[in-house]
């Protein structure tokens, strides 16, 4: 039976959805069984029908932090499983010894959970490690040798390279290609038993040295590597090649749709070849998984190569993997990106088979679309200038502070109001005063009226300057009975509205804050395209730290909370450095798109 995916505007169909829907209509995977755990044909035989309608997987190598490109793959694989009654396996592709670390495993699991996905389904955790399949992979290798589908080649690496041929030239058979299976088997066991040095020989699939697809010219499937593995220790000194291991992992886990990036397209014939041989030998259950390729994410102003990102960290160009300018998931998270924004972005960009660059504004707009309806509002002054209300003591009394309030969110009255106070001294933005106003300027200049937002109308009467002519304070008079929300509020019409926080000190007054203003890390849209030196286009102004003042509700925020600073944009209380009363904020993004020119 078809389980149609919701076809709303947010989830446009794509070629992968079409394939899954076709498979479900045709019942391609209806006969599969599932023993409750991954395993070979014997393990799965006679078991219950698979309760998962499809199985996909997210298979990172635990050798670094995930980035926004991985987020696309996570949203795709977990999203398709969710939408089609399936399960997505979280699988660590840890078949390569030496490189993997627990720190990466933990951060990857954390990133996937934070993005909103999980791997528990039908009462089981679908968290798998490819290295747990080493026994099967080796057994399958012996079976291939015995059936004449693989042989141990003792040519040197150089001989193998030369004999492989190239695009224009067919390869040449190895002198070891037709050795008896028993001899290859004996050699393979010696390899396994540590009798040979690294590189002395390899196990190769016996396919076709003249194939136009070079990947089918007897690819290596096992190599000798005397190396310690984080999971299997020193049990193995031979390790499977990725191109051999990956299809087997998929098949053991009963994956139906194995989705990968386009660079693996040429590997698909080998993926099918090896699975078909092992099914034919009775080792793997049918129907077999199928591989589908999609275009990887390329995002403008961003680099998504782990190696290059590591360079930024190692050379202290950024302040670590979770620097808010990094496109890593930990970086995006610290910057204030929400999981909803990243999921929405992934849905909007969809999947295709053609490589292209996605404009950063697509992510930025998705971000704003998720922040605007939820983020609490607050006022902050990022470039503070003191404003003194000279008639304060006569309108009120010396030391009086006036309570003011504003909605937490203009669209959600039920979220209540934020409270703060106005006094004789106020912080305003330096740009909100001009001694000589440019045309069309409605904020403060001598003689002009403007409103302190949520407070009173004031009239600017002048300013103080230092010896260098720099404005050090602005003076104004308060117009009584004009407070926002009172009947007199509309008695004086003004064009300018000034955001502010109290500078009188005490409860309700502004609190000093560190605000980190982030901008794009690169000035060029495709910083590393065509082998360009990405360090040549680093933006020198990608991080600017200012001393600001924020209203009390912002100062008291919990770390990690997102806000809209009125007129300035979106900010997050930094997850590491912010503490109530000692506020530290990161700029997430502006109020308007600043990416499309
Ligand atoms: P990198 O090139 O940054 O080192 P990788 O491909 O080596 O990344 P893996 O851990 O092997 O990293 O990737 C896990 C999964 O994420 C793979 O299925 C891979 O196809 C996918 N992936 C990696 N980068 C991108 C990207 N830019 N867009 C979409 N998917 C990606
Ligand atoms: Mg990889």
C-alpha cells in the first residue's frame, strides 16, 4: 500500500520522493523481513515482515564535526524515512582505522538530535557501527574468493596503477588474476593472520580489466593495514575498502534507499555487482538496497570541506569549531540558528541531480521565517550615546523613575509584557542624534520632537561636545502627558521613534552587555571554487565586539535564548559566555536580507 507523503507547498516532490512512491506502489520492498537487528540472509530469513516501509541511513565517518552540507543529508534521510513510514539508521562508517575519535561520535549524535531527529523506532535503537560488521565482511570476502569472484594480487602498487589503464586505454590483467581460488584463499588468510606487510598484496574483485568504467577494473576490496582500530582494537590487520564495505553495511541493515552524493555515481555499478554476487552466493537477503545520488550542497560564502574548516580552526582564523561564523552545526547552533530554520532550508532547497550553488540568502530567509514568529523582542543600544532629560526633575521629581512596558511579542499578547523604567538619563544610539540633520532625518536634532519608544515624546534642545568636537551627550526636554498607551499619547504627532534603554541605574535600567557582531567570513561568494585560496578572501570585519546596553529582560535571559533586538535584528544569548546579569549576545542576522545584492 502506498503511504502518500503530504504534498504541501513546503515539501515539493523530488526525484527521490518519486522513486520511493513508485517502489511503494509496486511493492518492491514488501517481501522484506527484519529480525530486529542487522544481519545476513540466514539471520533475516523467516523473520517478521519489516515494520519499516523503507530504510534509509545517515552514515558519517566520525572524523570531524558535521557541517551544513551534512545537515542537508540528515534532513533528507531522516525526513524521507519519517514521511514514508520508514526508519533512518544512524550509522558510523568507522571502517577506516586510526582516524576516528569518540569526541566526533558524541558531537555527531548530538548534532542529529539537535536537528530534531532520532533513531529509535519499533522499540529498538537503530544506532550502528560499521566496524561491527567486520566479521561478515571478511566472511563475504572468502566467499567471493571461493566462487572465483575475487583474487589476491601481489603486484606492486605501481604495477597495479600502470596495468589499470586509463580512460582511453583498457587495463591489463594481473599475472595473479587467474591463480587458483585455493591459492588466493590461502594468501587472504595469511593477510588476515598478519603474515604480510602493509601494501604487500591486496584482495581484488575479479570483474573486467577492460571496462569503460575504471571502477570496475578489478577494484581492491581488502588491504593490509597494521593499525589499531578504536572499536576492534588489534583484532584486524586487514581492512575493507570503503567501496566494498558500504554496500555490505547497507545490505546487512536492510536499507532500501541508499542516498549519497553525486561523486559516488561511478561507484554504483560496483555497489550492485558486489551485492548481487553475495546474494547469489546466499549470503545476503533480497531485495537488495539501491543507491541513488543527489547533488551535494554548495552554499555561497561558505566552505563545506572538513579539511579546510579544520585549517580555519588550527590556524586560529576562527575561535574553534563552534565559532558562530563556522558553518558547522555546533557553530550554527551557537550563532543562534534554530533546528526549524535548517529543516525549512533543507525542504526549500530540495534535492536534485545537478550540481549548483545555493544562495546564502535562502538559509538566512528560512532563519528569519522561523525567528520572527517566535523570538521575544527587546531593546538594546549597540553604539551608546547619553541623552539627558533636563526638565525631568521639574516634570516629575528628582530621582523619579517611570515604569514602562512593551509586548514580549507583538503577535502574541498572551506572552505578556516586558517591564523596564525610564529616568533622567537614557542610552540612545549615537546615530539617532545629528547636530545638522540630513534631508528626511526625523530623529533627534536641535528643535525636533521624537518619541522614546514605549515612553514619552521629547524635544531635542542641544548637545555637549568634547575638545575634538565629538558629541558626548544630547540634551532634551520631556513633553508631559505624552506617554505611550495613555490618552495623551497622540496629542503630539512625531515622525521619529527612538529605541533606548535607561541609563539612570538601578532596577529597570539598562545593563551593560558584550555584543558580538558577526558578518560573513568570506568576501567572495565561492571562496574555494576552482582551487582558489579561500584565505585570500577572508572578511577582516567578520567579528566586531561592542559594549552595549540592553533592557533588563535581555540581561536576565537564559543562555541560548533567541531575541529580536528591535530595529537591529536577531541576537542570541551566547551559550558559553552569557550569564544572567552579565549578558553576552551574538548577532544571528539582520532584520532584512543582507545577502542578495
Ligand atoms: P567532507 O567532504 O566535508 O569531509 P564527507 O563526505 O567526507 O564530508 P562523511 O562523514 O563521509 O563526510 O559524510 C556523511 C554523509 O554526509 C555522506 O552521506 C555524505 O554524502 C553527506 N554529505 C557530506 N557533505 C555533504 C554536502 N555538502 N551536501 C550534502 N551531503 C553531504
Ligand atoms: Mg566521506
